[in-house]
């Protein structure tokens, strides 16, 4: 039997090339190797303020783009996290074996708390426990992650060990599988690509929008004018070339930067054309799916049904191991 793989993506609404390079493109490559389960993790998304009216459309948009990018529903399971109630049940149970000190060390909590000072909530603090529940609920052995999620997965393994040592051997310890693009920087060249940071290129954006965004993206600060030589290794545009351009174009970009043989706009234009070319089939497929929303909803419905079955099996084991499976038989009827 194939090992089971689990990963999730938040419903930001706009899936960007950071999501694509760091997660989705890698997921597609893994479809034949593992039994793959992918979740749209809407419970995670509500740890920061959001507009409830927008959330349903954001969820459907992420599902649509995931499928358009190659997540074939016939080869994997795609579902919405909140449609399987066992996620939050297991998260609560795992909270009881998770030391607070472990959560306080999570760097992502510190980063998000700094960016959302007006809403530093308990859900944000316990985010990694819910993430562990997402994985352990399906006894997933493999979790593809970016480098910023490695710490969370280490905690998931620690939580599994603590639960197993206290209640019995229920959960396997999941192993990380780093993607080919473990950390994709945004167009500001300072932060990870993110919609909230407005430093992204969306997977379904038009060629005109892609070029507009790239044309003002940050490059090597030493190149104040075209005749200034630069250092490609510190330029984010050069690193993006590695994902979308041929080896010859990558060498052209590096040599042209070092010698001032090309300007930054020339370098960006080649990158823009290559991004547009790679994303064109995704944009086309997404348009088809937009015209058939019932198909996407059916994929999510079937995915939730499948995952609910798996989750209920796991929770039976968990409740039994913890002594939470008391069956109150009906009293005999009185004569």
C-alpha cells in the first residue's frame, strides 16, 4: 500500500506563484507515489480577521485553482477542513498533551502576533496543535512542507510521541518532505511571498498584470542605473528565473547582471514571458472550471465524505484508548 500524504492550503482566495512553487507543483509530482489528501484549511484561516461574506468564495477559488494546476480529483482527495468535524475534536484532545512551552517557541506565532497585534488570540497560539490534528487524524506518514513549516512538523511528531506514550501506539510520526522551492520570496525581496504582504503574483492573473507587478519588483539595490554591475545571487528576480526559465536564460541573467550587459527591465521581461507561458494552461483550465462550479463543489463534497470515514475510524481508536468510549445502553422498558 502507498504511504499516506497530507497537506493543506489556506483559502486566501488568490493562489500565487509562491503557493504554486512551494506546494502545489510539488503535490502534483507526488500524486502517483503516495495516497494524497489535500485540505483547504479554513479553520486555520480564521485565526486572523476575515470577512465572513468572502470566505465561501475564497474556499471555492482555492479549490478551483488547485484542480486547474493539476490536482486531479481522480488521483487524490480534496476537501474542506471544517466539513470534517473530527479535526477540531482531535485538536482539543491533543491540546491536553501539548506543553505550553512548546507552543511559545513557535516562530510563526511570534511573527503573526507581531503582524496582528490587535487580534493575538488563543486560536493563533494553538494553531500548531490543530495542524498536528490535521495530519494525525489521517495517520499521514508524509507531509510536504516549506522550510517555514518544519518547526511545526517537529512539534506534530512530538505531540504524536506524547500521546502514544500515554495512551497507546495510535499515531505514526509524520516525516517532512521539503519541496523544490522551500521558501519563495515576494516581489519586495524582503518577505515570503504572501497575499497579505501584497508582494505576490497570482496564478490566474493576466499577462498585463504579471508584467506590471514584475516591472517594479525589487532587484539588486547596487544597480541604481543600467550601467551598474550587480550580484545576481542577492537578486530575487534571478532566483525566480531558476523556477521558470531555461538553463541558458538563467546563465544569461546571471552574466548580464554581473557585467551590466543587460538591464533589470530586460531581465524581468524574459522572466515575465516565461511565467505567463507556464501559467497559461492553469488560467485556461481555471476559466473552464469557473463555468462549471457544480463540478468543483462535487469534488469537495466527495472529498469530505471520504475523509469523514477515515477520521471517524481514527477517533474511535483515540476515544477507546483514552477511556472515552463508554456506551450507555438503553434502560429496559418498565412493565
